[in-house]
């Protein structure tokens, strides 16, 4: 029987990061709406795009960002890292640790402003340039990185990892 370990996530910081991202999307949506209305109807109006952006940013975004943060679950299940996420479209990913080549701790300026770190899980054989898994808002990202790397080393040393 494999040991399961759920990693603690700071949902408040993750929700703030997702909310700020939604605000930026709302602003972009409002600007694009204004441009499209101007092109389609030949009138320049900021009212419709602005109303849509405000509704999205201040009514829908707070709810969605809290739900997105609450839906994140990161579990170390034996030699497999499991990532659950999503509000409307649920996504469950299982990453065998014996395929993990690197774990990068990342914090850009926007994440730093929100007090947030992200772990990027790089794997071999995925055929992608981007990370196989992204773990947002871990309470102690360096400790989680060390745990995952030692679990990966044990999985590689055993030669017969158990992942499903």
C-alpha cells in the first residue's frame, strides 16, 4: 500500500493571484470589445466593453478565483505526483516521479507581488517545452521540492516504480 501525502496550499494567496489574472483578462476583454464594436458598427463606444469588463472583473472574478484556488489538490501517492484542478473543466494529472528530470521553483514579479511561488515539474519524454505540471501556492515550496526530489530518487533507485 502506498503512502499518500497532500501538500498544503495557501488558498488565499493563490486566489489573489488568480483574481488579479482575471482582472487583467477582464481589461483585455473590455478593450477588445470596444475595438470590435467600433469596427463592426462604425461607432466608438466604451460603454458596452467597459460594462462587460466591470461585470467580469468585479462580480464573476472573485467567485471564480476562490473556486479555482479551492479546487487545487497536490498529492504525492507513492511514486506518483497527482495534480487535481479546475472549476468547470476538471483536470486530473498523474506524473510518475521516475520520469521527473527537474523541479524548478519560480517566482515572477506578479507572483512576488502576490507572495506566491510556483513549482514547475519537468519530465523526460513528454515532448513539450513547457513543464508537465505547475504547482501554485505551496506553503513551503523548497521543502516540497526536496520531498519530491527524494521521492523521485527512491523511485529511480527501486527500478520498478509503482505508478498507475
